[in-house]
């Protein structure tokens, strides 16, 4: 979501600048209100994406990590819960044994 908002913001700003240059050079007309609106909308989307990014990082730190397979809370510094950690280690060992054969 944050990446989408950031991308849309950058695209709107770029489109506004391109529209400004095309309208001034090629069409010999001034579309200041349209360009200003596009650039302000792009800047607004960029600002919203930055705020959402900060909130998501803060929530991740405060809420702690969860196991990606089952959603249970995990200990600090771990990725998986204890059950899925054992499963992941066993799968890795099996794949290493199969490579050796």
C-alpha cells in the first residue's frame, strides 16, 4: 500500500511537470491550475505514504514479530515459532541430504 501510494505520487508529480512543459512549449498555453493540482496531489500522496510508512514501522516494533506460517508471537530475534522452526530446520536438513546423493 505504501509503495503504491509513493509510486502514484511520483507519477503524478512527473506527469504534472511533463504536462507543464508540453503546454508551455508545444501548445503555447498556460495550464497553471491543472499542473498545480497534479503536483499538489502527488505531494499529498507522497506525504501520506511517508506517514503510513512511519506508523507501520512503529507498529511492527511495538507489536513484536509473528510467525509467518501460523501467526503466533515469536521470541525476540526469531522468525518462526518453536514448532515451525523445528519443521524448517528438518526441511533444510532433508534438502541438504538429497543434494549429497
